[in-house]
């Protein structure tokens, strides 16, 4: 049981560390490293799910780590939403400029008939 608690503590600490690093990379807009860290975190999440039910999450240290992870996840979600909105804006602006000057007059003048 003590060994399982130590393993759970170590995995949750690694999970929290990776979550914090993911937040940093996302705020720097380094998406490649963000995705790599997310893959590493998914691997740890699988290992946590494979552990037998532990009392670590109910301990004071466990609750503190889970609370910090929850806060970091909210920051990540907001940053991803902001990146998505910025991307949409750029896409809409690019489409607006693409459609300028494509009326019938320009097509007729460019014809070689």
C-alpha cells in the first residue's frame, strides 16, 4: 500500500509538472513542444489509471496537486480558445482580401479570345 502511494505520488507530481510545462509552452505559442508534452502527459495518465485505487488523491498533498492541475488546465483551455479565435480572425481576414478584385471586369480583361 505504501509502495502504491509512493508510485501514485510520483506519477501525480510528474503529471502536474508536465501540465505546468504545457501551460508555459502554450503561452509562448510553441505548439510543437506543447503537443509533445501532451503526449508524455497522456502516457502518465494511462499509468495513473492502471494503478490500484489509492488514497493519495484524498490526502492533503494529493488534493493540493489536483487543485493546481485543475487551475493549469483552465489556463490551457483559455489559451487554446484564444489561439483558435486568433486563427479564425486571420483566416477571415485572408479570405476577405482574397475576394477583392475578382469581379467580372477583371476576368473579361484577362481573357485571350
